[in-house]
C-alpha cells in the first residue's frame, strides 16, 4: 500500500504525459498571466485578449482552456500564421477549424471571443457526450463523433492525422508550466501634480506616463473629485500609456484644494495601484491690465524769464504686462517721475513748462503707455506772458480812531485799498481785540476796494488797540493802526413798559378776534423788509402783506425752480434788500435756498446741497448774517441725540459747510425740534421749544441763558435798539392756561453780562411788555420794523389760535 501511495505522489510531481492521461475536461491550472507571458515570449505581438478569452471560455464549458491555448500555438505557429496557412489573424480561427487541406482558409469568426468559444465547443464534442450547455457557435460541431477522445493524448489521429498530436500539445503545455512568470508591475512617471488656476476656469493639462507590465487585469483609473479630469492617449488596457490631467476650478472659491487620481489593476492580493496626488490652488481672476491718468488735461501759465511752472499727473496702473512708459510731444513741456514712482503701479509725473520760451500760447500732450492697457493721453496748454509792471499797494488812512458808549451801535470807519499788478491776491487781517473787518460791496481780491472796520460796542469800557494788515503778492505789507475807546454807559434806569415800550394793536388777524382770512391760519414763518411782510403760506408759497394794514398785496413768483423737500417752503428771511427762503429737507435729501431780488422778481436757486452735516433734517428755521460777499446761512437741528449748528458759508461765490455741536455741561443742549440759531461775531444764540434763549461760544458750549417771568421757550426772537439800548424780543410757548409772554431782554455778551443772565430778583427781573394769546402749537414768528426815530412796530404770529 505504501508503494502505491508513493507512486501516486511521484506521478503528481511528474510532467503531464509521463504516466497518466490528461483529460480535456477539467479545472484549468495555468493563470491568464502565465498563458499570456509564455506565448508573448515566443511572439512579442501576441494579443492578450486571446489568452483572456480562452481562459474564460474554458471556465464556461469546463474545458482545459489553458491547454487549448497550447493547441492554438501549434495550429497558428505561435499566432504568427506562418508556414503557408491560409488563416489570417482577423479570421479569429485559432485551431484550424474547417481547414481540411493545406491552403484552405477554413472557418471565420467575428471576434476573439467567438473564435475561442468555437474551439472550446469543438473540444467539448471530442471530450464527452453531454449536451452542449450554450448555443452552438462551432459550425463543425456535428461532424465530431461525440466522446471519441476524452483525453488530450487520444486526439492523435482524430483531430489531426498525426498520432502524436495530443502529446505535442502537452509538450507545449509542459513548457508553459515550466515558464518563469514575471511579477506584474504598475508605475506612474509622476505621483504628484500642482496646478494654479483662476476661479471658474480649467487649467491646461499635465501629462503622466502610466506603465503596466505582466498585468492579469485591465488598468482602470478614476479621479477622486470633479476638480480633476483625466483623458488618455496611446492607451493600452494592460500596458498603459499617456494620461492627461487637468484641474477644474468651476464653482470653487479661492483657496487650496487636494484630490487624487487612482490607477489600478486586479484586486485582492493581485491588486496593483498607484495614486497621483493633485494639489490645486484656486486664485481670484486676474484683473485686466488698467492704466489711468488724472487730470485729463493741464493748463500752465508763466511769466517769461521767471520760474518754470509745474503740474502733477497722477497715474494709476494695475496688472500690466510690461513697465509704464511716458513722453512729452514737445520740448516746451518736460515730464519726469516724482519720488515714489513705480513702473508697474504708477505714481506722480511732474510736467514742467519752459518759461524761457517766447511769450505766446503753447500746446502739447504727455502720452502714457503700459503693457496690455490702453494708451492714455493728457493734453497740455500753456501760456507765457511778458513780465507785468511792478505791483503796487496803497492803503488809506494809515490810522483810525473809533469811540462809542458801551451798548451803543458799533461805530465803523472805512479803509480804502488800491492795488495793481499783484502776483497773488490781497489778504487782510486784523490783529487785536474788539475790532472786526469786512469788505464792502465791490471789493476785488486783485485791485482792492473799501474795508469796513467796526468797534464792538458790547465790550467792556476801556481802550482797545489793533493793527489792520493788508498784503499782496510782490509788495510790502501795509498796516493801519487802530485805536478804539468805549465809554462806560453808567447806570440808566430800565425803561418801563408804560412809558417807553408802550404798544398799540394796529391790526389782528385771528379767529378769536373774528378777523381771520382764508389764508391767515396757514402762515408759518415770516420776515419784514421795507414796509412789507413776507410770509410762508401753506408750506408752498411766499405771500406779501402790507405791514401796516395786513392787506395781502401779492405772492412771490416761484418760477420753475421751487421744488422738492419734505416741505417745499419752510422759512423766509430778508437780507440786504433781498428775500431768501428755504425748503425743509430730511437726511440724504436736497436742502434748497431760493432768492428773490425784490417782491416783483422771479425766484432763483441760490444754493442747494445734500450735505446736511449729519443732521436729521434742516430748514425749520433759517438765519442769515454777514454781507452779500461774505454770507452765513445758519440752521439748527436737535435729533434727540445731538444738537447740530449747521452753517453754509458763501465767500465770493464759493460755498463751504460747517457743523458745530451745541452742548451744555458736557451733554447735548436739548433745544427741541424746530430750533433756531443766530450766529454772532463771538458765538451763537439758540432758541427752541426745549430751552430758554441760550448763548453758546464759537465751540458750541453753553455760556448763559436769558431769564424772565415765564418759560421763555420757542424759536422766534428779534434784536433791536431802542432808547440807546439793545433789546431782544422773545416769543414764548407755554401750553398751560397763562398767556404767552414776550419779555424785554437786554442782550448779554461774554465780556459784559447783563441782568438777564442771572436769576431774577426784585431789581433784575425782566418785565413783560406784550402778551399773545396761548397756543399749544408752533411758537410765534416775530418781526419788528422801525417806523420812525421814536416809534417801532412789532409783528407776531401764533400758528393755531392766531
């Protein structure tokens, strides 16, 4: 028994055909890799697909497809189709089916798979008598005596005439099994790629060479995300080829990303795999090259033989592909970079005109270019004039003396200035306390005119000294020495209402007096000028009343310019014989100021702006101070958080806005809505529904407030001089049952406080000299008009009762 087992074991180790027969039906031993590599070693052009399909068909029918491949090697001459056979590779006939004599082509099959299946079916017919398990593709299947050759050795003399045909096949098989199979490999020429690509774009491709050898499965590949795309060229499923990889930044934000492309063959223990890391940096889109220069044109002027004038061109550039270049079109103008110039981003270029040229007009341009951007041209015009005559400046007189009694009207004097051929404009200033200087109508910054010097009579008694300086380009500064004397007013008893300020009602339009008109209850603010009252009617018109009779004499012509605003018209003021009115403008909207030269003229838009200096609204109340060449328009707004004094200053046709916050004890001065402000030389008077008439310094800080017998709150007051003293009429609002009181108020000043700045006492309390019926609505508007040297008239409006 032991000898029998030993012989069996030895037989298993011996090559096929040594002792035992080899059955055609059975389990395949060789792998596809061994089959392929063995035949390829004999024929480098061998198609791997034949080995694959022969193995698959063997598995399908239970036939030794690995040995069937060795049969095909004999039939086709190692798949070289040499030796006079008529069969060609495109016949896919690998076993001589139908070739009954030399030179006959035999059977033909459409694919490798069909050719292999026909061969396996033909072997199936020789090996057994079982029914064919799949549809017949072998056209010669029925010619075989079924089961006549169950072994490879028994094929001799049956499949072929040679009796050793089967042993020849097995000899080839034994060679194949002894063949040294190389290990499969899969390699990539690069295992990492880096891309930089703009948002929304796809990069150019980078190539990776994939090399496969001795693989048993097809090479497959895939990208781990849509950010990487793969295409191939010269590709073979088993040996690889060129792989082109692109980065796709579609839908991606700027930033860094990482993904990979996996390349593999086989599975399990036979898996071969390489990964190609793909690093992607997504950038913002590159800006298009840009180049700009400002201003677009230059104008230079010079006096022949004097200094060369210069001007600056500001150049801005970005994303240029080459440096900025610049040149001047003419030698009259030269161009050079200023400090800080950058050839890719720009900076300032200095253009200089040659003043040594002859007098005349010149023109040219500076051309500026940069890589990828459009060329920019700055046009230049220049004028060279002959030297002017020597400049002159004369001021007369050289000394001034002013005097007054404290509290009187400010005394003034005139200084005459004459100039010619100045190289720069006139500048005047007064250095000293107590005096102001303003230009009179007709003043010219080049030739002069008249200046008015005023002594501030509200100052304390004493002597004041100052120097008025007038200077201009090319001449010596001229000085005017000024001396002022203010005499002590002394102690004059206050005039009593019964004798000095007795008022008589001349007219009254009100519902209580049954004298109201169809327009009198729709008036808002008004002002007096030359015997007429100009009143805002229905927030949309300016009506004109005879100040003595209250008769309506007309309506100012609005033309086509009065438009816009929360209220089209809100306040009106008369100034130097002209009538000015404004609308009510909310934040972000247009504040508009209109002017009429007289009551018969048409409105003109005098000024408009949307710069309300942060105020919630402006236009409730407007005040004007200064003169026609130096005007200040003043407004006040309390939005509950900040009280703003907003001024618009017009000097020789140019406007400038200014804002001052009004405060009291470090907090907002709560003046209430519809506040009014009046600028003075040294501060501001503010009145409103929330406060007494209050004086603030130029920084907006409260200094003092008027006091009186009643709550002095409203937004209307008027200054006037009567009996040698300055007074203020103040309109009060009080919602209780007591009348609205208008009180006499000698105006205080920072240097000379009056009684009204202290708490009322028996001797300092201000006495009411007029009463107005109470109203719970807006405060009265006021106007006073001098009728004669010893009389005055007062006009007041209360909005609801009248």
